[in-house]
C-alpha cells in the first residue's frame, strides 16, 4: 500500500504535495503539518488520498 498522506488542495483538479508546499506568502512542511491552521490558501493535510477525495466531494479512485 502506498503512503498517500500529504497536503491536498482542490483547484480544478486535486493537487497533491507529499512533502511540502512553497509559496511567496507561506511554507508548509510535512514534518510540521500538525502545527498549521487549515485551510492554508486552500491546502489541507490528509492521512490518505481517500480522505481528501471524500472531504472535497470527489469520487474514489478505482483500483485496478
């Protein structure tokens, strides 16, 4: 099973950043994810992609 934990943002498509998000106004790092207030510019932390998809109202990914 793959580790799909990380930062997610719905911006047309579901964006995924497993380790960090860098922006001119903020930086989000995996090792500090529990210290942030969400949402941060639309970014959230989820432990799995399935949790992120459910939160954003997206259908689950079908596994082959």
